[in-house]
C-alpha cells in the first residue's frame, strides 16, 4: 500500500498536470479546483462543471474537515485522477501479443537454463500476460546552460523488480492498445506506488550524473563576480548586491525532473511445469520473451 505522503505527492503532481489550481493548506489538507465532465443527456454535449475539492490523505483526519474527500489507494477520487491521466495520454495502456508456438517456447527456455540443469520434459504450458509500467522522464541540468537527458525505467507490477532496460527490450515488438482477451495477471503494486518508485529511480539517476556541469558553472559565476567587483570597486551598494543575486540566479546549478508519460504494458510470460526424468521436484519455468529472461520459481508450501 502506498504511504500517505506518496499519495499526496502523486495528487499534487496530477493536479499540476491537469492545470488545476491547488493550495496546500497544511500537511493534512489540500484544496483544489477541478473541472468534472458529466455524461451527455440523450444527444446533448457533455456538461462541464467546476468543483472545489478538499482532499485529505489520512482517515483519521476526515472528522476534522467535514465534506473532505479521502485520498487513499482504491478511493473514488484517486481512481478518477488516474483515469484522467489515462485520457490525457499521460498514461497509456497496451500489450505485446505472443503467438502460441510450443517448439519455439521450449527452444528459447532451454537456451536460458543452466548447463547442469537436470534432465526433464516440458509439461502444462500456460501463456499469461504480466503488467509492467514504463515511465519516461526528462532530466534537465540547468545553469546558464541547459542539458536535457531522456531517462526511461520499467517496473514489474507483479514482483516489484525494476527493469531499467525495458524500453530497449521493446524494440522489435509491436505494442497495441488491444488487450488480450484472457490471461491478464492482476497488479500487485498500485500505479501510485509504481509512479513513486519510478520517480525515486529517476532522482537517483539524476544524482549519479557527473557534477562537472555544476563545477564549471561555479567557475563561470566566480569569473563574472570578479568582473563585477572590479566594476563597482569600493562602491558595493544595493545595486552591487542586486547584480550579485542576479548572476547567482543565472549560474545556480539545479536539476529539474519532468515526467513525460508512462505506459501500463501487459507483456507475455510463458509458464511451464518441468517434470524430472529421474524423479524429484523441479522449479516452474517462467519465460519472459520481451527481454529474453527466464525465472525459475521454486515450489513453496
């Protein structure tokens, strides 16, 4: 379950995406003004209405704010915001379809098994579709110059594992908005949690970049400051201080992280029960074609 502060952060970013006025009254309460679309009456156009919302993020705070809406995982208003992001194209839904080809599946799995894996035969293949999230960001390092970097991160919504190479793995595959009719696995991780986790990874990536850009900006600031001091000489009045603040703002290093969009993708997974030729229990083979990965799941219980 996402933490209250994670949901609060997600809501504030979503309101900004909507262009909706929002005011953080306190850590407990956010007031926002949003436009709600009502279904058309018979053949008429949809009706738009501006609604003022009081949003709280902890059930214990509801009694303090009569009429406020609770923003927790699964709540109506939070799901409404997520659906709004989908409609705006900031969240897209898609799938990679995979044809049933038993020989191909078995051949690809055998290539990925350890060399010393016991002799076995394949039994009971099942084709499922596992949900992933792919988030795309722009990391912008800004001083008096600006350098933008694209960053993509994938997250398995069943296991919670990061897939930094997911965007690259999708090359060569066709993603369609038509979802498979059967075999869709349920998400174990909410979209709010996933977005928060992906943003954490993007922030970590931004922090890992070589900071030479900031060091060089500091040097340029110091050079300009020397020229400024020579110009004003001993007359360092308010005008001088204002100019120092101006050039400091110009050269001050800052990193800005912008979320571009994200996709919820259902990618194929092939589950095979492996039966040993010499008895004993073997793990279940879970083959993920996108990325050519194999997971061996030991039976528990």
